[in-house]
C-alpha cells in the first residue's frame, strides 16, 4: 500500500493539521526557549571567560607580587641576620662598658674616700698652721715688748753709766 492509496477522512485531516500546527507551535516555542537559553548560556559563558581572563591576570599579578615578596623576605632575612650580628656586637661592647663603668665607680669611691681623708688631714694641718701663726704673732708681740723693755733698760743702764762717770756725787 502506498500513502497515496490511503484515504484520510477530512475530519481526520483537520485534526491532523491542527495537531501539526499545534505541535509546530510547541516546537517553535521550545526552539525559541532553547535559543533564548542558549543565548543566556553564551552570555554567561562569555562573562565566565572574561572573569577567567581577569582571574588569570590577577593570578599573574599575584605570582609577580609573590616573587617580589619572596625576594623582599630574603632581603629582610639577610638584614635580620646582619642586625642580629650587630646587636650581639653592640651588646658585648655594652657589657664591657658596664664593667668598665663599675670599675671606674669603684675607683671613684676609693679616690673619694682618699680625698676625704686628705681633706680632713689638710684641714687639721691648716688649723695647726693657723694656731702656729697666732702663736707666732703672740710671740712676736711679746718679743717686741721685750725688745722695747730691753731698749729701755739699755737706755737706763747707759744713762746710769753716764751718771756714774760724770760723777754726780749726790746720786751716790
């Protein structure tokens, strides 16, 4: 049998055509919906590709930054080592200076004590010298008084000798 031999009643043809158009509309609607979804997916894909490109650029920048940071870290570690060595040296010098300072303070205490002893002895010697000076002035005054008395006595003796030689008989 051939398809041309088949006779399709008119009512069935109408149903068939209605079904066909209905099915075609559904297919068209599904096609449009699929096309819209495909466009949305393409847009999302393009946005994802753009985000991926941005992320790749960021990763590249981060790798460069990481590399620079690593170099900086190595440089900082090197500086830390140098500074640690320098700090150790400075600490040793500081300790030596502290020991020298303590020795100097001890010596200063000893010298201060010696100075106080010498100052006390000097004051005693000064007091004795002042007393000796006063005594010398006193003895000088006494000596002058005695000299004056001696001169008066000498003058009196000379006067008496002169009188005796001149012979003042009344005086005897």
